[in-house]
C-alpha cells in the first residue's frame, strides 16, 4: 500500500503512482516532485474524456455514455453536468467512479479498485475487489491497482476501518509484488 496526500487529489495521485509502476516498473514516492504534474495531467485527461460524446467501456461487457455517467455523478451533488465537470477540473476536488472509468478508457489500461475488508475475528484485513474497470478490454496492459479506503487507513485497527462509501473517503496506490515474475509473466515491456 502506497500512501498519497489527503488533499483532494488522492485518486489522481494514486493512479499516477500506479501508472508509473505498471508502465515503467518505477516506484513513484508521494514526495516525488513530478507527482503533482502527473496527477494534474490525469485529472485533465479524465475531464476531457468525460466531456466527449462517446460510450465508455466499464467492465465485463458493460458500456455507459459519458452523458449518463456525468449526469448520474452530478445528480448526487444536485448540480448540472457542466458544473460537475468544471468543479472536477479544479485541484483538490475529489474524483471517483466517473473519473476512474474515463481514465481506464483514455489510458486504454485497466484500473482495478479494491477495498479493505475486516476479518470475522476483527484482527486482520484483506483487500476485496470492488471493480475492474477496463477489464477485459484493456487487459493487454498491466493494470493500475488502487485502494478505496478510510482516510485513517492504515493508522487504525482492522475493526475500525470504514469502507469507501461508508465513511471511507481516500484512495491509495497498491503496488503489486512482481519481483518473482519472469519476463513471460509480464504483460508488456517497461516503457510501453
């Protein structure tokens, strides 16, 4: 689990860190000077993608139009679609599902989202998949992995972790342990 700043840009920072690792096998620190630039670029790419009049691939065999996706998100905040996109362009505006779907399509790369789940004995956590956006359509590229969690995670007891949507409001990067993989196990060569 790679922590990112809790400044409202956590989704885009998490995806930037995941993209650097998936594309170049490079571990980008939350203190890396390029992280802000990369997260702004991803935020703008998401908004630009959501502004197009097209159908976006979600997962499995599901598609959704950008108009419907943005409309549903805007409705949650009781604002117009145009205002939603204007607000989303601003730094420190929390991104979520629509932006994940847009980026999976724009990057043509899967983004897998996980949530922490407490064990029955309340002593440990595991991560469960809550969406594999862009899969299987873009599975020819290594996925980006992110965690949707409580903003206190991992500084709280397993029994205290709130899931995203239930008080959890923070995204973190998940960096897979690919150290034991052989070249044939890798989807693509670094730099692709």
